[in-house]
C-alpha cells in the first residue's frame, strides 16, 4: 500500500495502516529478545540464527570478508559468535536484515546506497565511541546507529512523493528540518522509525533512541544511547556521509561530552579514524 495523501492519515495509526511493512525475520526477533536476557550465551545466539539458512550464509560471508580480516575461515555461526562476540554477531544480523527489507521507491533525490552508507558509518562510529569511552550502552551502539534513520526509508517507500517533496523543501532551506517532514507528511522519520521499532518488537532503548535522535536531550530513560546516535549522525554527515545528499547536516547535540561523560580526546580519535571507518562501512555494505 502506498500512501499518496498524507493529510488523511493520523500519526497514531500511520504505521498500522501500512499493512505490507516487512517484518524482522523470526530469528532476529528471538536474537533481540536474547539480548535482554543476562543468562543468554553465545551458543544460544548461534542456535537462533542457524534456524534461518539465508541469514546464516550472509553472516558467515560477512564474517569471513576482508571487513574483519580474520586469520582463518569461519565455518559456523557458533565460531563466529565465539570469535567476534555476542553483540557483534547480533548487530550484524540486524544490519543484514534491515538492509534487505526495503528496496522500492528509490530516486536520484534519495539514494538508498547513500542512506545505507550513512547508517552503517553511523553504526561503526557509535560503536567506536562507545568502546573508546567505555560507555554502558556499548552493546546497543551499533544497532542504534544502523536503525536511527530507518523511518526515512519507510517514508521513501510508502509515502514516496510526499517524502521527496519534504527533501526538496529542505534543500531549498539548506538544512535538515523535521518541520518540513511534518508539514508535508504530518509526521517525521524519527516518529515513524520509533513506531516501526515497536512493531518489530525491538527493545525499548532502541525504540526511544530512534524516536529521539534529533532531540536527544528530550529522551526519557535512555538519553545516553539517543545522544550517542545523534553524535554519530552528526560526525558522519560532517565528514561527507549524509543520509540525504545536498542538505546541511544536523547540528551537533548540545552537552554531548557531559551527557556521555567523554574526554575530548575520544572524539578527536574517532575523527582521525573516520576515513578507515568509511572504508569498513563500504566493505560491509558490499558484502551484504
């Protein structure tokens, strides 16, 4: 179903009315649930992913790619979990699934390749910041980066004309403005993304982060993860990897160092590493 007259749709039921929205594979849903279980093991995660042969094949291909540079070939998901870690394999599974879900509605104005490069770069930047800063939300950092803008690709596919009109408006105004989305579509990509995350059964911290990454200071129980996603979004956009081309990047989140309790050296280090991070993101997308 393609929405052509957004003014007829209320925000509270917009996602519910898009009946053909893709669902996360059952394996991903179970893997996400495992992430909330402190007793879950690497073997538990491997057993869940192996139920999906296609997902298993993609995870093994990515794991054995130059992206990870392992010294020997990994033949089973369990080996991958042991070597790469629980959160890394789960995050890869989420990334692979998300990138395969949305294929329609692409145009020269909103290119899916640009979108996924931005999302993947954001995931890697968020992950690196969380590692260097030893943040308590590090397990969710990669997934938050991959999914923070997922609402954009939903709007592009299911409200294509209205979304492109909003993008063109933002280009004329030379800035990314959620108000342009709201005036055109009666909602924003952040709100749609949060609703989609809830439909997918994603953990509450991820749903809240998706919904608040443009206003992380208003995030309720999980302001640190929302701030991390917003910071990664800003860094990638400032370094020439925006989700939408030819639009001024969003401003840096205020009070970022104090909220995340980061030393300034962490951001300097990530900035120096960004060319390599971009190359890693490009490799990951190619493998998917």
